[in-house]
C-alpha cells in the first residue's frame, strides 16, 4: 500500500501538478527504491533522470540516465555549491528532467547547498523540470512558506512496514526465495537474550521472530542479516538512551549519528505516530527508563492510538514485573504482591530446552500470547 501511495504521489502531484516533492519517513521504508522505480517507469524518450546521492561526510555521487545511457560524476563536498550548479547546467541535454535529491539532512550545510541549487534549477523552467527530495528526517523543521509556495512544495510521509505487510510479502514464492537468507536468525537470537532452540521454521514464523528485532524497517527485515541489524541498532542506542525523544520523533535532528534508525512511523486516523522501530529497541530503551517516564509517555501518547497505548502498556508492565508488582484479581478486593524477578524474552513457538532455575517471567516475542511466570 505504501508503494502505491508514493507512486501515486509522484505521478499525480510531482509530474502532473509540477509539485516540488518532499518525501519523508524513517530509514528502510522504501522511499528511494520506490522513487527510482517510478523514475524508470517514465518514458525515457522524453525524460532524463538524475539521482544525487547525498552523504554526511563523503563527496556526493551524481548519476544521470538519459536516452538509455548513464552518466556519472562526483562532486567534492568542499565545493558543493559550484559543483552542483555546474553539473545541472552542463547536463541539460533533454527537454524534460527529473532530479532526485536522496538522503537530505538539514543540519548538513552542503546538503542545503544542493537543495538550494535544485530549487534554482527547477524555477528556471517550471514546465519541464521536476525535483523530488527523499529524507529520513522526521520533519522539515521551520518552513519558509513563501519559498514553499513558489515551488509548489507538496509533502508525502512514507510509513513503516507492519507485520501483516511482511507476512503478505513472503506469500509470493519468488520474493521469499530472494530474501529467505536474511530471515535466518544466525547468532543474533542468543546475543539478544532470546531463548529459543527451534529450527526449520516456517516462513511466517521466521518473519514473526525477526520482526521483534527489525520491526518497521523493511531494509532490516529483507536486506540485512539479523546479527548486523542488532549491531546497527545497538550503535544507534548508544547515542540515544532517552525513550521520550523516540516517541516524539526527533531522534536524528538532535543526534545526527542515530539518523532516526531507532524510530518507526505509523498512521492512525490520518495522524502520524512515532514509536520505537521494534520491540527490541523499545525493550532496551525501557530498561534504561524510570517508571515515571513510562507513566508520562503513556499519559501523553497512549490516549489517541490504541497501538501506541498497547505498546507502552507492555513496556510499563514488564518494567513493573522486574521491580515488583501489586495487582488485584478480578472479583477480589485484596491486593496481591508479586516480588520482582528477571524477565526473559523467548519464542513461544520455538519453546525452551531448559527452564530457569529461579522464579522468572517469560516474555513472548510475538503478540497475543500471555507471559508466564515460573517458580
């Protein structure tokens, strides 16, 4: 569905209505892949397509496809303004042109140079030129309304993948065969503290198990081995230990090293809702958070979206299990005290070869399964 929505945005808004396209969303949701797929669907006898791939610290690569031929150049970071203007001027060999500015981050000064140059190039011929920006920033920040109106800026948010969408995708045998190697749990299960021993899983079971780690990022699900996903998430977690900034969707602006790798975006009733990209990330952040922080998040973000509410309740519940929990059974007026105990994440489908010797709470990877406390 996200692919279709973005394709429609590019066709109707950017090409049809001559909008300056601004596509934003968390990393790994397919923004660039979908944009390039759309570009290749254009009539190449009419259009030229230029991809400008921005990096944080490296020089910038530019690739142009025109008339079935490919051209390439690299623009040094230190001369970004002069380089991009010269490239756009010299590569005007087709009447219609579409430029894709991929990987834009507003806190990088040379990225802003490229953005301003693309605006200037677009305004020189509004009839035949189009520009699309793809960014992992959670928002554009302070907008310049006059400039936005001048280029007819239109914004499109790409949301993260859901477990249901992953399960639907692997129903296609050809696709599953291409990604099956990325769904093996390798050594990451043990390193996550995940207690499981089952092998020869079905494709659905593999998706559900890796979803605990990869969550809403289809890049992590289908293009990255689980051990490398964990390594990258742990690196991003080292730059952000604050659960509140993840739910506010601002990670990446204040901490460029994380570049939003910890967050996912989902739509509910037309509103964007930000949350940790996966249960693995949420669990790690919750371990470092105070109970008062979880209560505050539940009060602030849990009211409008039942998914977010359930997510936060789960974090709060297992945090209380570790610390000790007071509860009242249905039909009783007496409070029952549960002493704090360790919480172990396990795969209920896979089972466990040995049970813990001490009282332990088993937290299932997949939803809709009750946690069991063993004495």
